[in-house]
C-alpha cells in the first residue's frame, strides 16, 4: 500500500505528539507517586495515638494513606491517558488538515503538469500554460517558478520548430526545383555529348534523392503529432491501390480494416511499407505480401512481409530509427533511411503501434496495428 505524503506527514507528527504525551503522563505519574507518601506522612505525624488504633498489624491511618495514594495514582493515570487519547485524536485531525493545506501548492503544480502532459502537442493550451503560483517565497514557490522557466524554454523551442517546419518546405524545395529545371534544360539542348548527358542524369538522380530526403524529413516532423481531423478509411482500399511494383512480385490480400484517420498519411504509411519491402529484397525471384485485416480484439492491421537478406533479430529495432539501414551504404542506397521512421510516426499519431520481426528465411514481417473505427 502506497502512502501519500500527506498521510506520512500526519502519521509522523501524530506519532511524535502521542509519544511526547505518553512521556509527559509517565513523568507526571512518577513525580506524583514520589510526592504523595511525603505529604501524607507529614499529615499522619500530626495525629494523636488515640486516633490511630492498631488493627491487624497496621494503623488505620496507614491503610487510609495507602488506599488514598493508590486511588489518586490510578485516577491520574486513567484520566491522563483518556485526555491524551482525546487530545491526540484532535491533534492528528488538525495535522491532517494542516498537511493538506501546506501541500495544496504541490497539488496545483501536479495538476498543471498533468494537463500539459496530456494535452496534444499542437494544442494551444499545451506548453503555453503556466503554474504562476502565488504566495510566500518558500521552497515550493521556488519549485513552481523553476517549472515555469522550464516551460518557457520548451515553449520557445517548440515554437521555433513549428516555424521551421512552416518555412522549410518552400525554402528547401525551391533550390532543388531550380536545379532540376536547369538540368532538364541543359539535357534538352542540341545534341549534348554522352559525357554531359551522363553527368546530367547523375545530377538529376542526386537531386531527386535530396528531394525525397527533404520530403521525408518534413513528413516525419509533421506526422509526429496526433491527428486532429479524421476521416473514415478502409485500409483494404489503400492496400488494393498501393500494392503494386514493376520489379518485384507483389501479392495483395486486402480485407476490411476500417480506421478513423488521415487518408493521406495512412496511404503514405502503406506505401512506405511496400516500397521498403520492394527495395530491400532479393535480386531475383523476390516477393512482397501485403495484407489488411481486423483482429478478433477489434484492432485493424496492415501486415507487409517480403523476401530478402537474413537480418539478425537484434538489428530489427534499430531499423525504425532515422537514417538507419541494415547493411546498406548511405551514399549508394536509393532510399533516404526514413521509411520505417515515418511509418512509426504515422502509426503513433493515429494511436497505434508498429512491430517488426525477422523471417528465418530472410526478409521482414512488419505489422502495423491501428484502432478500428467505431
């Protein structure tokens, strides 16, 4: 059982109060016990012999003194313990209230942090919210102010990222488009030499690769956010449309798998899986199988498996990291190394997940699970 800070503080302060009260009652009991015989003995010395006849080996006064002493001590102990119990209960209840009052600023900090953590990254009330705690400049106020400073820095950082994404598309694509136009004009000139044509073709391929890299980076940055506007999409339609290739045999097995999401992003998800299966395949007699179906638990699934080189199982998790490709030279690979990273980002943005496993015969099985549309 996990005890809250408020409960622990109440138990500590209540326990210390009860312990101090028991020590006080015990000390009072001992002092009174030591004092009573002296006081009563002094009073007994003033009585005459005739008033204290000897009965049964002891005087009447001695028996009265002993009875009175025992009664007084018993009354002191019982009444003191009762009073201690009542006062302790009141002290513990008061300590509970005071502890809750003292911890109220921490509850405010926790509630604010929870709202920020649960808010979508693109929501206006996300990182723009502040605790703005008021009160004395104590340790809790210092903690809240430090948290606000951290939120300010994060807010500025994400604002800068959003501004970069907004302007990067135009700023990065413009020079690539210009380069492509100049190369196409140069190649379309009057009878360019074979060397010039080969150089222009190579430069066009490099330009296209840079364009795909920029598009992948921008899509990866944008698809990492939760999808706000959703439409009814059947993954079977996307599989039937995307599962084609001119170089590798593609086997499409579309079955109904309805989800609520962004149609463009979901099509890009399936397309990236198919392109990844086609690109990383056998030189000949390769194949790619694309399936869509709905699991018994209600989740929609897109599964892409392919033939290809044998991949160690410990290498599989790293394939979802940006710019990570298994046993491929970055400069000579036609891809940008962002395909599976984009797939994972799109799946996460739709509330789903993606998993991959290496086939014993070679190749991969990549399985994307998405919440089914209700």
